[in-house]
């Protein structure tokens, strides 16, 4: 369709985060922070999930849902809202919308993935149905069940645009992800180093569930929390999500736009992980983390650097060594 594209991350297939096309199709990844997505007027709006996040701006989850509802109301009657079938209280959320509502999911939704199988790298093959109609068989080269859901959303949108299923399948098969989304950085001493941008508990769970399907002896997660407000508001959720790793190493909170006035820290997160029985360590500097990892990671381990800050530097420095 030769679209113009604006994406929040670096997409290797377009050589950056922007592509200028020669058609009337504009595809963008939108963010709810500061309600910036309400400046858009989409024909098709895809909502992958609605989670409590950016709580330095939103009051609570109800406030976030209200903004997402305003986003959905901007879709015209000839367009469609494509939304995950497992969004809580979906009927209430979509009631009274003027546009068509199309749901997607894994094992549920108007467009649903069935018969999943996994390869050695944790990537899925699956059948995709629109109601009872089989659209086709699809193969992914990005890992994790969350990407099956993402693919189902993309398939739904492409199908509504009249793109043939064979073209959709070819597109998905050739998609290898964006930078900092389960991105393999390299291997050193038999240790595979992955980098991931996950900085919300839901994202962390998705990434670590994907890692559990990856061929590895132990999963190490080097996590750098992002902003004090998010860490404080979702502290218990972070703890529960990080317990999916075998070993957790914590860096200091990446302040981003904030100052430390909330009394929360990575050392507190570390202590709560230990209380849950997870092996966890906190170090105040990257140099200490790198030294610890060099001394304790073993061949066959999977090491994930995780967070929206500069934690990626740790894996890159290890590979340099």
C-alpha cells in the first residue's frame, strides 16, 4: 500500500522510525501519554491493551480508559475500532460507538489465532480465523504469545483494507521486529544477550514469558526501572512480573523527567523480590553490574537487559569485552 509510517522505535526494515510513502495511507504508533493520541483522527484505530501506566499524568485506570474511549469516539462510522477481545469490561467500553467494533485475540475474538506451535526460538506458527472462516496459516519471526495477539490485530486491519491473505502472511513472515524489542544483541562466552524496552509490568511479563520459550538454561533479567512515579505506583506488580526470571539484577531507577521525591528505590524492589524467593541483587553502578554478570553468568544462560532508559549499554559493553 506504500504507506507513510511513523513509529515510536527504530524499525530496521524502513531504516529508522519514519517512512514517507506515495499513497493516502498513513500508519502511526500512537501513545496515550499527555493524551497526545487524541490529536489523531484515525479511520482504523487499533487498541492492543489498556493498562495502568503514565500515572504521573493520569489519575488512575478509569482516567486512562476514559481517554481511550475518547480516542475510539474519533473513529468515523465508515471506520473500525480493532480492539483486544480481553480488554476488561469491553461491552461497556464500546457501547454507543458509531464505528464498527472488531475484536481480536488468541483463542478469542472476531479474528482469533488457533493451533499455535512454537519453534526453537520461541516464535509461533498459527491458523487465523475470522469468525469461522480460515484466513490462512501464519508464521512469525518475533517471539512470544503477545506477538501472536499483535499479529492478529495487524491481520484484522489488513483484511479490512482488502489486502490478500497471502500478502499478509508474507509480510508477517518477513517482520523481524524493532530495535529494543527482544532484540538479540549477540553471544559472548556461550551467553546470549537480549535487549528489551519493557518498562511496565505487563510488558515485562510478556517479554519473560517469551524468554521461557527460548532455548536457555537460566534467564537473567537486568532491569532498570523507569521513573519514580511508575515504580511507586506499580511496585507490587513489578515484583510479581520479575519473579518470572530465574535471576534478577537491578540498576538504579532511570529518572527521565522526574526527581526522586517519592521514597522508592531499586533496593526496595530487590528486597521485595527476595521476600518472594527470587534471587535478586541491586548494584548502584553499571560497572558493578557488569563485573557481577561476568563472574556469575554461565554458558547457556540468557541475559536480558530491560528498561526504557540506558540499560542497553550494559549488554553492549559486555559484548565489547
